C-alpha cells in the first residue's frame, strides 16, 4: 500500500510534463491562422518569380549590349545538378547527426549573413534609385588596387559603386544585424526573397531542353529525399539559414512572437522560376507583344503550389513540392506550344546561340 501511494505523485508529474511538452512543442493554431500562413507563402513564392523573370530579361539585354556572354547552364550541368545537390544534402544530414547543431548553424549563419547582405543590396539598388530625392547626388566611386608596375601591373580590386549603393549596403547591414542577433522570421524572409529574386534573375537556362533535364532530375530528387528518407525534412528543420520561407500558423494567437511555422524551400521557387523566366524571354523573342507562355506557366505554378499545400494539409505529411510543380511547369507550355504550332520554335529558342565560325572555302582547300 505504501508503494502504491508513493507511485501516484510520480505518475501525476509525468502526465503533467507530457501535457506541457505537447503544448510547448505545437503552439495552438486556428483555421484562419493556417489559411493566412499558406496564403502568405504562396504570395512570397510568386513575387520573386514574377519580378525575377522581368529582371532576367533586362539583365540579358544589358549583357548583350555590353558584348558579354552571360554564363548559362549546359545540359551536362543540368544532369549533374541533382547528384551534386543530393551529396550536399546528405552531407549536411550527416553533419547534423554527428556534430553539434549550434556550431554548424553558427558557421552557416555567418556565411549566409554575408551573402544575404549582398543579395539584398542588389535587390534594393533600383528601388533606392527611385525613392531617393533628386536633391541627393548619386556620386560615383571607384576602388582600384593594382600590383606591380607598368606592363607587369595586374588588378587586384577593381570595383565601381555610387553613393546610392552605399545607402543600400547600410540598409542591408541593418537587416543582416537583425537576422544575426534575433533570427526573426521576418528578417529570414527578407533574405530568402532577396536570394530567390537574384537566383531567378541571374541563373539562366539557355534553352528548353536544359530546363526539362533540370526539372525532371530535381523532380526525382525531391520525391526520393522526402518520401524515401527523412533526410530533407530533418535538414530543413535543423538548418537555421534563410534558405526557406516561413510564416507562423499561430500568428493570430501569439502575434509576431509566433513559433509554429509553415515553410517552403527556396529551391521550390528558384528552380521552377528560372524555367518560367526562360519562357518570358522566349515570349519576348517571338515579338508578338504577348507574354502568353509566361503567364500561362506562371498560373500553372500557382495551381501546383496550391495543390502541394492542399495535399500536405489533408495527409498531414511533408510533400515534395516539385512533385506537383514540375508537371505543371513543364506540361503547360509544352501542351500550349503543341496546340499553337510553336513547339519547334520553343525547342529551337536559345538565349545565347552557339557561335559558329564561318570558314572560307579558300581556307578549306589550303
């Protein structure tokens, strides 16, 4: 009897601890909060694709006007990308299994702080140029360090910037400090959106074939690492870096200090985004004063993302977004091009046609 009496407080204490643990691990949410979180993720996903696509058109034009050939992804690069991404993902998983998560995230935080400041500065540059009053002069600066003398001289640093760029850098550093010390989800999203827009703008697929290879490879990659193992989910939850967009589902309950997040990886934005940006450049090349393929595929991406969220919510399990996004982003333009008779033009389009050196007949005979 004495033994049973002494066991009662222990069981009560364990039950209370279990209830408290369940409450603290999963903060209470509401249907409205979940809907706001998912809708916000969709908006944050489509904005980088939309603006990044138009910035990619401008960037390509600037490169051509300057006589430069921007770097583009080849078929071999697209084929190897899922393999390299798999090795990197599994490597991070092993690091989190065998080493302290705090030290790894500390190193990654410093790395992404530097990259995030640069990405956010590049994103803010045209915005600052528009909103700064004309009375504030935009003074040019040029930092040029050389080594050696005369003919043997070589450039170590050759960087040009303006006073507006300095303003962008100061703002970006302030945002970076906020993220560095607080790890707030809003600061994370600012850096994540900056990374996504820059990725869609600067990473170019040269043609549709390369895009098909890349998307199909990452389609299989995403399915395997989400459904076949727990690697991707584990890394996504352990990786404290702005490589994903997050939005709290308990925002209406806990305000800005909410902690129960829905998340979307940047890869699910950038990878389809660079293909959609290619379609916009294809639309521009047709000179029909239309953005038909871009708009149709952009709408298909939104539907694919909504399908991902719906299935995830119904089955209560993480979903590989590319499982739904790749068929939507590939099937839509290919089907429409077939119906409109543009299939050959679509597959023949290249941002940077291969340079073929003409050989004179006389040179051939010699």
